[in-house]
């Protein structure tokens, strides 16, 4: 057997595998001998079928199968030993021209070679957002907490700021929805005027158009379908069943202990500091995702290299269960090109900077995840034996391994970018972040 590689250019090559009769004949003879031993052919005892008959019936199929086995083994060994970085799989070039009646065979395969390139994460500056919880957000959150833990005082008549429980009805849209809402939720001036002064037992007619600042609230409070909520313009009846004024809870030690445990927080300043810490911890996850997306986009834009485009289109056309037309293969290539480019960039970064995930890292990651989940249920000090047992059970599940590996891979890559990419930090409030990042 002889294998040679001919480079067409930097991205394309042809591999030629020459197989002679000496390479496969003994294997074919052995398989046919086994067939002969076990063949059940009328008129012959088992094992006594003439070899000529066996060869005539099975010879060509056995030959093709054994040569193809040799071919696949030879390809795999050559690509591994030569450390060829290929894209897709080798494509047969001359399979239609093979003469299976000959003794020796020459197979040709097209190869798409991975391009050589460098990745410079420091090349172009990327904006990194630091999202802060400002005083307005903290004050609103304190107000929300005080309302949530406050007392409800029953009333007979609706005033601004009250909470109303009632039932919306409409025969036109078949609405019958009991709900509780605050007058603060009502954005429409006319609708608010109709509610203020209404008493328990009254039925008020309200126009839905402009009643809420967000049309999605029509779905929430009226119970209409999502598609009907947008631009809903009908009249509904609202029968008032309860009116309550919410008296806000005092900011005292009793409230602090309910929220965070005994003496963890002892003042309004400490409460705001705790809210700020928790909020900014959650914001960091969003800014990290934005940073990751932006660095990836920057690398894709600024890391230039060519791909064996025509080869990949042919490979896409032939690699599925159903062969694609040239036009469909081209369209599929265009859809997947960006993802392929990033796979190559990421793979290079991981290889050159040793960012691959080891099993020990995955195990430690799963144990830390378990500890965090147990802490949410008050189990703050699990034993090492308990953690090992749960981690072993999780890591015995292939889907869990894939899910955790993806999370850890992303975390390692993100940390690498934070430490090595050229970043410019910008401090913003959450509202400003949303406007800038997703405008």
C-alpha cells in the first residue's frame, strides 16, 4: 500500500491511496473461507460448498468491503500520523472509475485543508460594560420591598395608589378574568378617572386602547391571547370586588431579619448595599454575555483567512443523508460559514492558550455548582463525601457532561478575554445598558 499527497494550493490537496492485491487477498480469502464453512446452499452439506461457487456468489461484495476497510484505516492512520488539519472529510474523487475486476486499485480523495492564521485578541478595542445599581434603582427596590412586606388595609372607595381586585368581562372577546392591579398600572388618563372614586360592588366600563403603558399587560390582566393583546381596542367591564391600600412596612430590624436572616443587615444603608451587591452580581452576567458576543464579533471581523470554499460546498452537498443540489449546498455554506470561521478561531485560541477543559476541572465545577444549589435550600456545609457522590451521579450522565462542559468552556474563554483582550470599561446604569447594548 502506498499513500501520497499532492498539494493543489494552500487549502486544497489530493490524496492518492494505492492498494495492491497483496494488501487485501489474504483478508478476502479468510472471509470467503468463513462463508464457505457456514453457507447453507441446497444440494451441498454445510461446509462442503465448492469455493468457486462461494466466490461467484459473494466474492465481489467481500472484495469491495475488505478493500474499503483497508482504505478507511489507511486514511485515518495517514491523516493522524501526518497531523493534517482538514475541514470536513476526504471526498472520493474517482470512485466511479474504479475497475473492481482489476487486481490493483488507485483511489483519489480531495482534502480541504484548514488555513494557517494568527489571532490577535489585543488588536481592536472592545467595550466592556460595568452595570451599576444607581440610587433611583435602589430607592425603587426598597419601596417595592416595603410594599411587598407591608399591610393591606381594606377600603370601600378607590383612591390613587390603591390595589383593586375585580373581574374583567367582555362578550366580544369572551373575556372573564379575575385580577388584582394597582391604579399605578393604569396609564390611560380617562380610564384612571373612571376608576378613582368607584366603590366596591361597582362595575366600571373601560376602553382597552391606551389603558396600559405596555400592550402585553392586556394579556396579563385581561387574559387575552398574545396576538390579541397588541393594539387591543374594545370596551371591557370591570366589576370591583375589593379595594385595598397597601401600608408600607417599616424599615426596622424585624424586616431586615425576614429578608436576610438575623442581624445580617442592621440599617437602611446596609439594606441598600446588599441590594446593590445582589443586583450588580446579576447585571454582571448580562454584561459578561455582551462582552463575549462583542469580542467574538470583533475576532470574526478582524481575523482574516481564506477557506476551501468550493471543496466545502461539495462536501456539504454529499455529507447529508440526501444529496443537495449545487444551489442548496452553496446556500447552506453561506449560512454556516460564520460559525465555521469562529470554530477555527476558538479552536486555535484554546490550543495555543491551553484552555481545554479537563475532567478534574469539570468535577470541581460540578461540585461548586452543587454547593451553590444546596446553599439556596439552607444546606451551607455539605460534606466532601456527599459532594463527591452527587458529582459522580451527575457526571455519569452524558447530557449533563456536555451541558456542564459547555458552561465551563464558555467561562474559561470569557476569563481569557477579560485578562487578554484590549478592553475599554464603561460604567452605566441598567437602563442605559439596555438602550446601548440592544438598540
